[in-house]
């Protein structure tokens, strides 16, 4: 029994004025429950338990991608910033007024480890545009005017590297080529299949985390991961341990700012491709100020293998 309760009711069977109040036992029970909840203070072990629950509930496939700079493979091979696959009779994608798009990446599905993310065969290409936003439309990330995702279900005879270079001119009449591939092109790619749980940057993470936190620590109810009742070191740990950066296919995205799907386009749940900033003395991929780019598709787009109107977004710090 607390000192407050004793000062008010004396700690005996009757209150200070005679008989106990009718709700004396109920009030005492609530007070004891509250004191028990207060004693159940948040701990790092408790936080780790919550994060492990989220990981187990949301685990999914992810294909990690590593880049190999200065690797000029065949036009049919997976690469970043190299020579795109253009079948005989094919053309470079353009804007409505005929300006060429800028090749970013292509994935030859047959080179991937067995997975449930991409089709088993064919080539998926990602194109941007030669401007300071690399073709991203900040008002409508679904627009295809200055970005394109193309799927070739059958890999046929194609233009050679020399033939592609003769027709490919994304710089056009611009003074320079604005590309995130700064140094080390072309990049060959290697793939590794892994598993990962929901990343802290995904808009679905915070509601799920708060539901579990508030159930586990009802006396320390939080409305945000940045709420004062959650210690700063806990918040740091959450983002350090659920950091989903790097180049990859599938899994959950990384953002340097916020998930744009929080405000719309929530049906775009599949991460088609994430290209991160990546650099050392030998090579450099850079999205603005150390940013990251993401392409998202809906389950229907994947089922139909129709990648018109995918969501393209990138941000930086």
C-alpha cells in the first residue's frame, strides 16, 4: 500500500472519517496494478524481444546485390550503368518529345538465385532521365514520362555493344550527363538470396512497433518511436538494427528521409530494385547527398508482368 493511500485512509480497515469508501477494494486493486506496471520499466532486453517478434512476423526474401566496377559484360548480362540489352528492331526509350532516357540498370532474371520475387527468365530494365532528379517526378512517382521499367520476357539476338553506343545518347544537347553512376561504370552484379524482416524506415514499421510496445509497457505508452517515454538509446538501436540499406531486390526499403508510401500508393508493396549510394576510392554511385533510389511494384503488376506505372522515388539526407 502506498504512502499516499495510507495518508488518506490510514492503512486500516476504516477511512479517516469512519467507514471505508464503497470502492475501496477496487481502488486499491487499480493502484496496485498501476504500481506493478510502473515497476515493469522498459529494458533493452524487452526492446530486443519486440524487434525479434516483428522480424519473425514479417520475414521475407531479399536478394542482396554486390557491384563489381569496370566489368563490361555482354549486353544481356545484369549490370548498373553499362550497356543495355536492345533487341534487333528495338529502340532506346524516350520522352514524348523524343529525348532519350538514361539507362540505370538491368537484371537478367536467369542470373538470379531461385526466388519468389522476379520472373524466372527475361530481362528487367530501369531507365531514368538526364536531369538533376535523375528522372524522378516529385509530384507523381508513378509517371513514366521521364522514367521507365521495361520487361523483355524472351532474350533474343540483340544489338552489340558498339551498335548500342552508336544510337545511345542520353545527354543530348545538355551540357553534362546527370547520372548517379559517377565512377567505375559499368558495374557487374552478383546476387545472394537472404531473408530480412520489416525495416524501420518502412511506413508499416512504426504502427506495428507501437502496438507491441504499448501492450508490453502500458505505463509507458508511446505515440511515436521518438516519444519521450522511449529512451534515446532505444530509438538509436531500433534504426541501427533495422537498417535496410544496400543494393537489393525484394525485402524492405531504406530511406534517408521518410517512406513516400505513407501518404499514398500503399499498394506498391514489392521492392523491385533498390540502388543505394555506394563508393570508395575505386568507384562511386551517388544519389544526391548520399541518397538511395527505390522502384516499387504492386502484386498485380508482378503477376501480369506489366511494369508501366511503377513507383520510382529517391531521397537523400
